[in-house]
C-alpha cells in the first residue's frame, strides 16, 4: 500500500471521530463539519510530504478546533458589520466613506479653451 493510500485510509477512519469530538464540544454541526473538512484537507496535503504525526486523530481535532474558532470569529465579525450597516441605514446616517452630498452640477472651470461671448457655462462668465 502506498503512503498516499495509507494516509487516505487513515483520514477516512478518523473523520467521523474528529467530527463527533467537535460537535460534542462545540455544537453547531455545519460549522464543525466545515472545520473538519479543512483539517482533513490540510492533512491530505501535508502528511504525505511531512509524515503522519504520532497522534493523527488528536492532530486533526486540534487543527479542526482551530479552524472552527477561525470560522466562528469570521462569522461573528461579518454579523457585527452587517448589523452596524443595517443600524446606520435605519437611522439615515450615511455609511462611512459614503457622502450624501450631491455632486456639483456646474463645472468648476469652463470646458471651452477661452471664454467667448457664445460660452453659456457659469464658469465661463467668471
């Protein structure tokens, strides 16, 4: 059996154990499942090159737990940004970086090269 095939079999056997440990510890099945998938991907790409750790299931639980924390923080930050934007929209306050001022309708300079009697621009009459 090749090393890649052995790693694949090990990951197939460990995945349910890792998912179960994360769901028991953290709940949120969908986020745990995403975190486990990311940990399995990291293992599938790294272990054939670097070697299998002494405790592969523990390694996967640790990595998946860290990925879960990252996912939770990202989700929480996204929710806070959306809530803040929705609150600003409800209050009528402009969002940061957006101006409610209308752009000027008249140019600051006349678009013709020299003011002439035919120029109708307000800037040309200056």
